[in-house]
C-alpha cells in the first residue's frame, strides 16, 4: 500500500478501533474484525473503502481457497462492521457471500461407567482432577483453566464462573467430594491464586505462577486417556461438558436448571442433550 493509500486507511482503521470499543466488543472480536479489514486491505493493496460488489465476491472466492468457512464468517462480519459503523454504508451480505448452514451434530456420549473408567486412566494428578472438575460441573475448557482459588465458595458449595461465554458470570453448584478434591489438589502446588496453575517445570517460576495449565497439554492428556481405554468414539475435553449434561438429565435434573448451570442463553441449546 503506497503512502497515499496508507494516509486514507489509517484514520478509518483508528475509527474502527473506537467503534469496536464503543460497541463493547470483546477483545477476541475486536482482534478478529480488525484482522479482517487488514486482510482485505493487503489483498487489494489499497484502502478498502471503495470496494465494489464484484471486488468483494472475488476476494471471498479467493479466501475460500485457503481458509475455512469459520474464517469467512468472521471476515464477513468484520467487513460488515467496517462498512456499517465506520463508512456508514449498507451491505447486503446475502448477495455477497453466504456460508452454508452449520451441520447439526449430536455428540458422542459415554455411559457413566465408561466415563469413570476414562477419568481413572488419566496418569497425571493435575489433569485427572481437572477432568473430574469439568465432568462434575459442566464447565468449558477455558472456564476451568481460568478458575481461581477465590472462585470456590465452600460455604455455599458453588463455583463462581467469571467471564464465561458471552462474557457472562454464573454460579455452578459443586459437591462435597469435589470440594475435598480441590483442597487435596491445592496441597500439590500451593499456588496462591490459580486452581490449576502451569507446572513449575515448564516455565520460569514467576511466569508459571501467573499462568494456568496449557490447553494443549490438557487436550493431549485427554487423547492419551481415550487411546489407553480403547474408546472408539470421538471424545475430547469438551465432551466432558456433554457427558455432564446428558448424565444430569438421565438422573432427572430439570432442563431449565441445567440451562442455568451450563450458561446457555437458549433452552433449545440445552434441549439437544435430551436426545
């Protein structure tokens, strides 16, 4: 992009950053939308404020050759934001690019006996306790890793989940055996803040003390456990959330109560587990 185009693009890009902040977008959304605008500017090597419909069709057709539909969707939303809130121009997306409908897949589900066998086969204590936590509470991977010692309310027997999906907080009930497990686990690392800290051997001490376990290591531990148990189903860390939901429904937990525990906005999302 030459100097003249840079001079046009920079103030518009800065306006977009302000608009994203004023709209209250999450950091991940701001990064994705900003990346979308930078990517299209790099593609045309000019400020993307005067793209024709044909320009956009060409761009997305080329992008599809190298990127997934999830990236296409993010870039589409990012450019739409740029046009609506910065350039103040309408954009009919259905005429430009329309990703195919998401396939509705039902998750693979284990029995309670199979689940207990899977959790018991996890070799390292920190991973085993983490998996038991997700299975006992229905937390997402990121929510579990972010748990802090102060989030555990032993008197009210609940976890305070902070900044979950949609940046929403919620309370999740816990059992006495799980609370006892938390206390035993803390004695193995004595981190003053994090419930599942990064092990000291993998990083400098001060750095490890501030960061949780790495998601990649957690996922690798689950793959190893599934392999060791000879389970032929597609079971991942996120499957523990599905297993929690399904087993709670089987035990008679009310669907509306389960919706609150999982943090689902729509009851239809929770109702998938009724299948």
